[in-house]
């Protein structure tokens, strides 16, 4: 079972401050989405609404065609895992797993036990005595074993060391291939995870900056490198996200497809065209006073 | 495709069972210590001789033992929302089912506590008769003690729950105001049941209404239900906060 998500004009306010403002998006089920944004861009707030952790101030949310807030048929289909988790610190690891097993309809106990063993989580230890990385690993184990049709990881792997993180990416991909469902990954470690994303959503200052397929987004960014004068002439009128200069050489990051004619022109002028990492595109798109979108 | 969902218990029942599994040992240890302490105190009291006992006109067990379990259940109630709400909602349980499950647990705790309490009172009455003191202490009927104590215990845990929910949902200043107000219903309940507790603690001089037991029991049930309803009202749309405890 996969569930579509539809958000229309979503707004969430904390007092006078708007954390999310007029966000509309459609996320068809059965894909891995990357939710990117700077600190305070509204990512966690948006995800909290999807997971019914809070109710929106305005707008509409539909999951599988139904409003999710306090909807028993939907809330047990959306597993939202945050870095610090929400299980009481006094619980033992085995209690947290037992609680999750009793709640999630598609719970995979074998997978949960395998992941607990894999991440060497001591079942009898209380959560308060686990290291940050172990708490993250527990969140990962619960999130994957929940087999919830919509599984959301919000920066959950930040506390994990690099080998554990890479192992998580592998587990997630393997499980996604075997049991297709929707994953939403919110992260600042874009370079590490970007290969998993099928679609990218970028929020900036509470608003939706873009939602695009990852490949198509990557193709929108081009770096043009060459002698400064030639690069300036070539890039005139293009949407420039950023530029770097070293001596007489210059490199500009251009947002938007160049088209075959421009590409031929660049090659004819001896300019070098290259891909732009997703992280660089993200940085350029979201930096203050960054390029036009 | 994700496999067919496994058959699970109703979410509210599951909440109650999971909470029971968390609290059962605390409850067991509490009652074990309480009963032992009361037995020791009663032995000292009764061994003091008939003069001492005959100066009492009420059950020592009911008069002196009632306050401690109420405070115990009040504390369990206070911790209910801050400790458990986020754990359940983050595992796909609605607030409504959390409230329903918590209510079941509190009803079970109140029932068990009132059973132990009423049984203790009955035992005390039998012991006093058996050792043949001439002046009998006032022992209300077992069923009456059971019903009144059930609602009082449920009322105390409901009051605690209201306090915990208020601090979870609102700013602490509002929490303080609600905490003070939340003792009004339980005070009325104690007056109705003519019970030792907050009325005695505050040294209030109130004459219990001369209603029959049935009417008092109905009123106690209505106030208990109102406490649960108030809790649901506070929690039904509450935002889940970062871990508090």
C-alpha cells in the first residue's frame, strides 16, 4: 500500500511567527523524497503536520485522500522519527521496541531485532543512558521496522558515525526495493544522501522554493568555467547562482537548462561545462540574497 | 507492496495494556509497602490496649490510611501526559485513543486500589470484633467503601492527570492556575464521600450532605467523568512537544 500526500496552502504559526507559509505540494506514494532547507526553514514543522504531531493553522493536508489529524486510519500509517525521539528516557530499549511493535500494523519484528543487533543496541539499557548515536540507531531501527507506508526520518542519522550512516542508507534502499513505500528524508548531509532521493523538495523561510525530480534538478545546474571575460560574456542574461574567481579564470554556477545551442556555443568558445552537486545547488538557492529562482 | 497488516488490539486497549505493563510493578511495590506499614501501625495501635482503641470512634485504617494512596495516584496522574503522550502519538496512536487507554488504566488502578483498601477496612473490622473490644469503631459496609474509594482514587488520578496535561499544553503560569482549580472537583468529591483527604488537610469544616449513598455515588461518577472529559478537551488538539521527561 502506498499513500499519496497532498498539501494545499499550508500555514503553521507559532504565535505571531509563521513557520510554514502557503506551502502546496503533491507527493505521489512510493518514492523517496529529500526535504531540504536551512535551519528554521520549516522542515520539521511541515513534517510534524504530516505526522499529526501538530495541527496546521491554515490550509489543507490530505494523506490517501483523508485529513490525517486525529484520524486513526491514517496516523498509524505515518511513522515520523526525529533525532531525539519521543520515547520516555526511562524506557529500556526493549520496552521502546515492544511499544512500537504493539502499535504499527505492519511491524517487522525480525527486521527490528536484526537492526538492534546490527547497531549493537543493548536491549536492557535505558534510553537515557544511550549515546546520541545509539539513540539515532534506535530511531532508525524503529522507523524501518515499522514498515509504515509513509516513513519520515528527520535528521535522525546525525548522531550516527559514518559507517552506521552508510549502513542505514543501504538498509533503507534495500527495504525500499523489497517493500516499496514513501520515505521522506530531511537532512543537512545532502551529498551523502542525495543519491537516494527521487524527488527533492526545498523549503526556504517557510515557503516552498522548489519541488523537482532529483535528476531534472541536477541538470538545471551547470558550472561554466573558463577565462573570466569569456565566461562573463557567455553567462550574461543567465540565472547565475554564484561565482568563483581565481586569477584570470572564473567559474559560474548557472541555474536553468542551457539548451543544445548554448552548449555548442560554450564548447566552441572553449568553456568547460560541468555538473553541480545537489548540495551546491541547494546552498546557492537558499543563501540569503541568492540567485533568482 | 507492504504485507497485509497484522491483527492488532484496539489502539485504546493497547495503550491501556502498555501503560499497565509500565506501572504494574510500581503499583505492586507501593501496595506491598503500604499494607505492611499499615499492619505494623495497627499492631502497635491495638497492642496499646482497649483504652486507646475505645477512644477511637472511626476505623483507623479508613481514617489514617486513605490519604497516601490518593497522593500516589495523584502523582501517577500528573506524570501520565508528560511521560507517555508523545511516546504513543509518535507510534501512530491518536490523542483520543491515548485518553481512552489512560482512562482504562486509571480506572483499573483505582479499582485495584479500592479493592485493597476496602479489604483492609473489612479485615480491620473483623480483627476488632475478634479481639472483642467493647466499643466498635464505625465501619461502613464493604461495598460502600469500595464504591466511594474507587471514585475518590479515580478522582485523584484524574486531578493529577489534569495538572500534568495543563503544564504540557499551556504556559506554566496557566498550568499553576489550572492546578489550583483542579482541586475543586476532588474537594467536592471528598465532601460527598465524607472522606479524609484534602478536606482534612485544608482543615475545612464542611458537613456532608445528608443524601443517600446512591445519589452520592452518581454524583461521584459524574465528577469523575467530567475530569476525564476535561483531560480529553485539553489533549485533543495538543501539539506533541520535544521530550520533557
